[in-house]
C-alpha cells in the first residue's frame, strides 16, 4: 500500500514519527510488501521540526497522486485555515479512492476539505471545541480514540495516532498482523472509552498489574470457562470489592468488559487461523450460545463472524 505522510515546518517529531513507525514496521516484520511510507511537503523542500532537527528526505505534492493512503499527522498549534491547494489535494485524492487519515490536529485540514460534512470526527480533546465551531456541519466526538468511516479516519491526540494506525493495519491485513506490530512496538494497553475501538494490543507486563498477573494469565488460559467477577476474585484471593477496584486500576476497565474483549480477541484469532465452525469457536471462547456470540461480535465489529472470516482468514489471503 502506497502511503504519503504530510509534513510542515514546526511539526513535532512524535506526530510525524507515529505513522512512519507503525506502517514502516509492517514491512520490517515482513507482514506485507509496499508499506514503506514517504514524507511529502507542499513545495517538496525539507522542513524543520518543532524540536529543531531538519528533515530533508521528502517529496513534493506528487507523492499524493498515487497514494492509497494520505496521512495528515498533525497541524500547526495555532490552527490556521487550510489553504485551497492542500484541501484540493485532499479532495482529489479522496475522489481517486485514496483513504484519508487526519491524526490528532491533522483532523483540521481533513475537516476543512469538507469530506466529513454530515459525519463524525475527533481531534485532540483540547481542540475539539474549536473543531466544532469551525465546521458545524461535522459531528465532533470528543470521547473517541478515533472515528473511521472507511474512506476517512480521524483520531484523538498524541498516542491515539498509534491506535488509529494499528487499526488501519488491522483493517487491511487482519488482527494478527496488527498484534505483531503492536507487540514489536511495545504499545501501551488499550484505553477503553465511549467510542472504544477494538484492535489487538499486548497485555501489560506483570509489573503493571502487580498481584493480578497470575489471575490474568489464568483467565486468558480458561476463556472457555465461566469467568465471573466472583471467580476471578476467588482466584486472586481477594474480596469482590477489592478485586474490582484493583482490576480497574490495573487495566482501566471492569472485569466483565475485559473478559468480553479477550473472548472476542480469541474469537477473531480462531476465525483467522482455523476452519472451526462458528459454534465451536463460540464454545471455545466462553460464550453461552452461538447467538450470544454473534450478537456480541456484530455489536463490537459491525460485521458477522462469517463475514470477518471471509475477509481475514489465512486461506482467503
């Protein structure tokens, strides 16, 4: 996949590096060919980053013309209106079928292009109000980590750019590939929220979960069993109340939500890597019935287990 990442004078090195690191890791891990992103600027000249170092190995706007994915990883902190040449390039790339991604403040030039009128978007929480005032036609969702419409994606601030880029990897190459990239980069655990997106993320190291580490390992090895709060608390030798509090501190979510997410993670892995029937996968992942499994899977991923398998199974690639 050809990827063009926009840069400008004053861009922070982190914001520019996030998509370069995630997408570049796809190639470094041998997961797919052609995922080497290129950096482009409006005039094809090098730029100076906010931290001082210059970046000279850049291309001009022609990099956008054959890109499958155009990434705008940030925007100047004073949030200037996007000039017409850039918005025209964004619209033209979209019209050619390119996917557009505005990460963090990079949502502003995407929104300025008009591609999200009548749809949802997100940006850094500190600028969400300004984004809403700037383009009332767009529904700003400040609680989201990212909002993906398939053709256009926007993400929240800073580290959410990594979440969004991993999501793009998963949507093109499957959850196993995204998990490989995440493990290689040692990405922080997923932060649950009102608009939580479910992509593969490594679990925290034992040092991050303290005495809960053995219980988490046990739960992951027994997803086919009943894993109610009382069962988990008993394994951890804690009271229900203390366990629930400690678990939320360690993982950022409730035991029930964590267990459901892990069951669905395992279901996706089995759909991708085995020919097991859906009924067997549902049982192996601890769902009480195949109906319950399908309902939870569809509610979370907006697709059925069968459709997911057709798209991401190893035999279909």
